[in-house]
C-alpha cells in the first residue's frame, strides 16, 4: 500500500518541482511568478551562486567498492585514514560540500557532492583520493542540481560536531 502511494505521489511531486515539462528549470531562468519569496536574501543568494530558484549545479559522486579490496587490515586502515584526510582537505578547500558513507555495506559505499560545474573537474578531484588510487574505491559521477544552501553545510557541521574524525 505504501509503495502504491509513493508510486502515485512521486510524479505529482516531480510535476510540482519541475513544472509541466518534467525537467528541472535551466539555470538563470525565472518563473512566471516573479514575486520574491518571504525571507529571500539576495546577498546570500549571490554569495552562494544561487539561481532564481535558490539552486545551483554540483557534481554528485557515488563511491563504489573498487576492484582491489584485498588489502590486509593494516593497509585498509591506513587507506581509510588517508581517504578521510583527503575528504577533510577537499572540504576545507571548498570543493567538497557533502560526503558520507552508506550504512548498509552494499556496493555503493558513500557519496560526495562536489562544488564544481563539470564531471571532468570532479574526476580530477577524485584522482587525489588514496582509496581511488589504490583501487579500493571507484567513483561514478553525475551532474546534479541542488540547493545552493548546501554551500553552508560544512560551516554548520563544525558547530554541531563535538569530535573530528
């Protein structure tokens, strides 16, 4: 029953979000309703690179189990530490907006959201990851359209993280 509701609700939500064309609005286009939303902050929108919908383009990466996972436990732990250090570095440089593991132990191990415009830029960033270099992980990259407010996520995270990884 729940699947049926989700199946029926998803197209409606997609239509509401994307309009009758079924596509996300192009960047830089305005809707027919030009009234500004309550609480709109033009200065913040500009700072974050938001389009009129408060959105921007990113590249999303799905981290998948790679072909080389035969490392012993010590080497795997060292690679994981280097992987986490690389995540921190990319976040501090402002290139990585969001990162985190999936908790189900499946083939898809985690996600990244890069603040770059092209898949090629994201490929260059992923090449710096020691787990990618060792073949322990591989990346599947996709252009993604999401809220420009994600750009504030790392700063907000710092205020709620009691310990660093």
